[in-house]
C-alpha cells in the first residue's frame, strides 16, 4: 500500500485522466476514472500523502494494451452486471462450455468509457447506454447511471449512531448504481434477469481478515464456500453470527452469503496498518431474484449471494494476477418493464486509527471485537 500521491502520479504518467472528489479540508480524496466505467480507482483519508486504499494493477496498465477477454486494471469499486455464470450468464456465449478460456467481460463493462453527466467538488454522475446478450440469447438494452458522492465522515458516523474521535483518519463515499430498461420488451425470469454487481479490490496483507455478519435466526445455508473448491477450516471460521475469512493473497478462494442470511454490512481489518474498511449495501431480504453467478449447470439460477468475498492466489499454472482481495455486493435481478429502473446503493468507509478507536466501532456495528478479529487465524 503506497501513497495516494504516488498513485495519482502513476495515472498521470500513463495518461489516465481522473476526477477527484475532495473534502473541504483536503484530507478525504476519492479518485474516479470515467474511461474505466466510472470506477473508484482509489481513495485516501489523509490527503496526497495518505495511504492509497485501492488495489491497482500497475504492470497491466503500463503495458497500454487492450485484452479482448478482460482488462484487469484494478480499482476499489467497479460497476459490473450479473450473473457471471449459469444459464443466464452475461460472460459466456450461448452453447459455450463455461470454462475460463470462454469467459469474456462484455465491452460495456470493460473497455468502454462512461460519460460525465454532472460534476461538483464532492459528487460525480456518469452515464452509459449499452446492450448485452445472455447465454440463452436474451438481449438487454439498458441505460447505466452511476453517481458517486464523497460523504462527510461525521454524518456517516451519525447514520450508524457512532461518534468518531477528532484525530481519526477516515474517508467515506456512496455510489448509487441505476440500470434502466430502455428496450421495448420487459425483462422476465423465464428468459433471464440482470443484476447490479459491485466489486471492490483492496490490498491484502498477512494480517488482514474479512468479517461478515449473518442472521442467526434464519434457516438455510450460512455461507457458500465452494466457488473455487472448498475453503479449508484454517481460512474460514463461522462463529457466533460472524463469518471470518483469512485474507493474504496466497490462496485463491471465494465465499458468498445468500439473501436469507446476509445483513447489509461487511468489513475487513488490516492489523498491520490499523485500517478498518466497512461496506454497507442496500438489501432486499425477501427478494427471490438474487442471481446465481456460479459457472456451469445450476440447480436454481435465482438462488444467489448478496455479499461475496474473494482472496486472490495462484491459479493452476502458478501465476497470480494480483495479489488482491475483493468484497462484492449484488442487487436482486431486475424484473423491469420498459422505462423502469433498479438502483443498488452501497457505502464504503476506510478508517485508520489505533486499536481502541477501531474496537469501539467494531463492537457497535458488528457485535464482535478487534481482538477476536486479530487473533482468529493466528
């Protein structure tokens, strides 16, 4: 994790144009890149010299080449659409076997720029029209509208009945991600729906843990931990209403929490840097339309996850794209008539402080404590 200034300089030297959302005191900064689908590339809680929280794929960007399959530039919040796999996949063509060599990110989500509709010191709105065809041949004509707003950290704290110490470092932002059906046909479950899928890439360390609360009172599966094979028990612990997931960038693994068990909060904590990251998203807990993104044949294409977490690591040939880790959130599938819209909102805050300061926040929001998180995988 380098400085925000270093990453801003890297973007400039590689001719990547970016927009900054900046707080009045200059400490909170959010870097947005319109050419890369309006993604939040990185943020800082302490101005130019503060830590840069987003993971950036420097080696790929420096090549300045377009990959026809996927352009993994990184970034701490990008806009995609789901589902990734299954009968209604947007990433595989009709009739193709769902294996990696056939997987392809649709250009509108990968190489096409979003247009700035409006912009101020602490907010930017970007739009894009496009069309996508799923694996059963249904074509979706849509308008995408993405609004990113820098949030006042004290107002953010108050919304969760918290009070931040004056000397704490924090940066918070919200994104409203709207899709509108601009075609002539309604989107229906029989021919497939699409969902808003937000992915946040961060820098892993050997001292990072993702922790996700789940509803203990609900029935059904708590966690889906078989995306890339079963996650070993020394990397995944489910206890007392919290899912703990070891993050180190050394073992490729992914988990998901279904709608029946998910809450609208998840977090990660890096004890080496004293960084607490909290992600909030809106959730439709009674929706039966959450898309199943697993590749291949599925039992139910509408039994999917709301929140996912991914730890990067070597693939079969030993290569590693990152390492990085991801926290992901999804909307339900959008069952929309022409001109109807669905909006998925999430908020992200990075808080950098001492153990006492962060423990207070963790206890209030997650009903666990910083010691439990720090020592869970020791």
